[in-house]
C-alpha cells in the first residue's frame, strides 16, 4: 500500500464520519467545534482558491500566524495541491519575514492580522516573488489602496466558486 497524504487521510475520515468533531478553537471565550466534514470542506476550498491564484505544485505559500483553524486548514490545503508550506513565527520581526519570504520565494503569504501584514508590506520591495497577501483578521488592515491584499473571506469565496466549477482537488 502506498503512503497517503494528510489531506487524503482527512478526506477519507470526512467521508466516513463527517459529523465527528475534528477540531476545537476558542472564539471570544467560547469553544467552537469544527467537524471533519467542515474541516475537509475548508481545506478543499482553500486549496482550490490557491490554485485559482496560480499556485502550482512546488510553489511556496507562507503562513504567518498564531496557532488557529485557518493555519491548519491552510497547511493541509497547500499540501493538497502539492505546494510547499512555509511557516513563520508570529513573533518574527520584519527583517526575518523578509529573509524567510525572500529565500523561500513564497508567492503567497497568509497573514493573521494587521501586525503580520504590516511586517510584510514594510519589506515588500525586497520580495519580487510575493504576489498576494491574504489576511485572516481584517481589523486594522488598510485594504483600499493595495491590490496585493486579499481577505480570508474573499479567498474562501474564490475557493467556493472554484469548487462549484470543479470539485476534484486531491
């Protein structure tokens, strides 16, 4: 039997037990549950959105965030389209963000919030491969002037459109 990928294992569990709780995340002091079916749908949606943004096998996608649902969803989605996930610590200062994004040649950065977005924007001139910054938390992010920026919600909407058009991801 050949080894299976983590996204393939998630897909199989989601098919067998879609209503079983896979993850819990605290929001505003209250635990929110994500079932395996919901988890798989999110992974597939983000993977399809990344493909629609031009990510191909071997491309790098960076994630600059604290531990959260969007982080694990993004990581599995990146794996699912055979791209490479590049994790950044949320505490990395702008100079380290520049180094990591530059040397990895990341095409997309998934950033948690304004703080992480600002670090990347401060060094964007040194990041010729960076095509898009997807921000998870919109509060404080100035989106009106920069076509490089895309919200997590917009990424999910793009992915939903792609899934509706072609549901074969992995």
